[in-house]
C-alpha cells in the first residue's frame, strides 16, 4: 500500500512545467484564479488555411516512418542481422536480452511490444495534455524523440542488431503518442462542417509525403552500386532519412499550430499523475485507482521479460500485460453506453471495421506474393514494390475524394460507402483473379486484376480512416480531445489482433489464403451494421460541441458590428 501511495503521488519531475502553489491561502487563491483563466480559450479562429496546412504537414512528416521504416526497409534488414546472430546459436535463434527469437519474428515482436506500452501510456499522456493544456508541447517532444530514435537507426549494423529493436520500440511508442496530440487539434482548427475535408486532407498529405520519400529511398537503393554503396549502408541511409524527414517537416507544424488555452497549474498537493488518473476516472466513470491499476498493467512487461527468459517460456507470454487496457476499453464502452450511447456505438463499430481494414492491409502483400497453389498470385518482389507505391499515391487522391464526397452527402454516409467498397473488394479477392494466363507485357491476368483491386482499395483506404477520425472528433467533449483520442488509438491497438487471428486460423485449417481473406468480410459487415444505427446528431449533442460551434459563429458575427465602437 505504501508503494502504491508513493507512486500515486509520484510526478515531482513534472513540477517545473506545472508549478504548484502551497501553504498559504493567498497562493491558493492566486492558483485558482490562474486555473480559471486557463479555462478561458485563447481566441483563435477555426478554418485558418495556414494553420490547417501546417497541421496536415505533420502527417506528411511522420508518414515516412510508417512507409520507409515500418513497411519496407527495417523488417528485412533486422531479420538479416538477427539471422546472422542466430547462426552462432545452437538452436538457430537470436537472443534479444536473453530471450530466444526467430529472426523473421523480431520486428513483429518489437511492434507488439511497443503497442503494449502504448496501451498503458497513451491515455495517461492524453489526460496530462488535456489538463495542463500542453498538447502542442507534448506533440513536439514526442516527435523530436521519435525522430531522433529513427535517425539513430543508421548505426544499427552487425552485432548491434538488438539496438535496432530498442530504437524502433522507442520510435514507435513516440509515433503513437504524438499522433494522439496531433489528432486532438482537429476539433480546434476545423469547424464541424469542415472537419471531414480537413481530416481527409491530413490523411492525403500523409500518403503523399510517405510516398515521395519512399520513391527517393528506392531510387537510392536501386542505384547503390553506381554510388559505391553496399546494400546495408544504403538501407541505413534510408532509415536515417525517415527520421530526418520526420524532424525536418515537423518544424512547419510547430511554427503554425497555435495554443487554444493558457497553461494550467496543478492543484495544491497533487502530482500530475494523480490529476491525470483523477481525470481519467471521471471520464471512465470508474474509481481512479482502478483506472490506474488497469493502465499500469503494461509495465508488467519489464517483470515478465526476465521471468519468461528464466523459465524458457514462449515470448508471446509477455503480452498478457495488455489485458488491463483491453479491460479498460470494455469498461469505457459499457459506461458510455449509458451516458453517451451514440459515441459508444460509433467506437464499437470503428473497433470492428477498422480491424478488418488493418487485416486486409497486412494480408494483401502476403496474398500477392504467395504462390498460386496456396491461393496467392505469385507477384515478384520488384512489381510488388511498384504496387505499394501505386497504392500510396492513389490513396492521396482517394482521401481527397472522400473528403469532398463527405461535404456532399455527409461524413457518415461517405464512410458507409467506403465500407461497402471494402466488403466488395474482399469478396472479389475470394472469387476473382483466377486466370493466370499471360496478358499485356507477359503479366498474368490475375496480377492485372490485382492492380485494379489495389487501386480500388487505395481509393477507400485514406477516406475510411480520415472520416472515422473526423466523425469521432465531433463526439468528444471540449477540453478532453487528447484523452478521448488516446482511447481511440488504444482501442484500435487493443482489438487489432482479432482480424489477423481469424485470418491465420482459417488459413491454417483450410490451407488456402482465399477463404482466409473472405473470412475478414465479417468485420466490415458487422461494423457497418452497427455504424448504421449511430445517430450523429445525437452523438454531437452528447458532446456539447454543436452549442460551442453556434457560440463561435455568434461571436464571429458580432465582432464586425462592434468594431466601429
């Protein structure tokens, strides 16, 4: 109990940023006045073109990490280094801090490990940012740390393969944290009617920015011999370039985003962590200590890690630490089903259909590269890389298209349209692309069909994610944006195992990828069915944002009339 109380009051390291006033009635009165002033918004206009472009440029900046590092270069490079280390081991496995790991599984495990940590930290960080009104500062700090960690991947080679895992875990953790604060700005910079377009514009810039750097990286890699570079050095340069790109373009965002509230001080006698858990407890309608226990369970990974190594248990055993945040998501949905039923239904629908989206994204390259005997298409790596680039750039236009479509028919209807297309694409992946005879340029007809299907998926890829974000942004209570978006992010991560599990299970039983892909359609159908029951007008009313928008318009209309006086 004493240890728990010590942790509960921990947080003095934050005190320089959140100064406490104590001991006297006068200082407490001054603090209360300061906090009351902090609640008053700084008058900043919405729909400011310069600020919206600056906000979207962060998507342009950080998407390089997703494409260059996460999708293309780091996985094969770390696998090759780990494989070299594994050859020196009797069991043919590499040792990551004493734990045996298959070389091909090293990066997936690092991704899972970082997601476990995100599940615990993101809600806490979101609550801190909302209370202290420091979203911009926290966006900057996590982007800087993540960008530096990515840049340091340049030094990963030879026996330092394990350092690549550590740096990636740190960078991916910071990537997820920064996204929470980035998303939380959306309701502040865009009015209700503009949010779908602005969110879609951000996603579009992300696909374009990630695609542009990936083209540069691929050119460097293909010309490595002419430039006198070995393949390892070319990969390390590309990995470092993603960190430099992330840091460099983020400066544009930092210079243009403006704060919406004055900084707020801590209550007397409370640490920032205590305040964060109190705020989360209020949001979750659950005692703060219960929330703390659930969110801090991911810290068990640091206990389970050596334990699993000592007992020679499977590495997967450490992921039991994510149980706490998963329970918290369930509690959140259950509580909000009574106080905010429309918001709860939307979030539940998002969890389900987004799991389908992520599964299709992950399985697409496997399906494309697998041989026909396993239900795949056998597309060579060279042409598959071109396909990935095509998807990046088509997704840019797709996101813009769905932003415009939302302006015509409404965000919810546009999102429903995208999910219908997703369902159709999955069904076609099962039924079509069975003619392997040569067509144009000697390319099999099935592969040409897959290019068309890839363009179809790319069109809805950015639109469905962008519209989900903008619709959710309209349901969030004022001054709880980062907190709610942190739950939005960990909800995605906490349930994203269901689709891959079903896909893997069906493939294991049937021995063919096509039925496995077809099984994923259940996520789109169920998610779509729940989404159709969401009443957006009521959801926005539950958040109180519509009244805020009306107040803003009233102030804007009154200001010109007051100017002459």
